[in-house]
C-alpha cells in the first residue's frame, strides 16, 4: 500500500472508509511497514514474516492467523514460526 494507492481507492472498497487507510493512521502504518522491511531483511525474511514473528513474541498471544490469497503470499509468512527476533528488534517495531 502507498499513500497514492490509498487515495485512489474506489468508494466501493471498504478500505476507502477505514481509518487505518486514512491520515494520520496511514502514515503510521506505512512507517511500520518500512521498519518491518528493515528488520525482516536483517534475517533474510519478508516484512510479513517479521510482522507475524513480532506478533508471536507477545506473551498474551498464543497463535497468529494470517491470510493469503495465493501460494506466493503464503511463502511470504510461512517462515515466521521459526524467526527469532531480539528484544531490541521487538522494541524497534513496537
């Protein structure tokens, strides 16, 4: 997602009405994606794997449900289960 893509979403798309896809939340979410890219790349992993690994590191979380529409998207998160993020990386993402 980009700022331009979010601005161009048609009215029929639920995201066009969702605060997560509008400013200022959109900018915060896109900044988080950039941090996920950096942390994931340190481990040779995707941002999706870093996001799922980050979620799984929280004590209150016992599992993470991720969605995928294609085998390629599954490949982008499948390695999260064995990705061990450091405490510093968790703080960097948090």
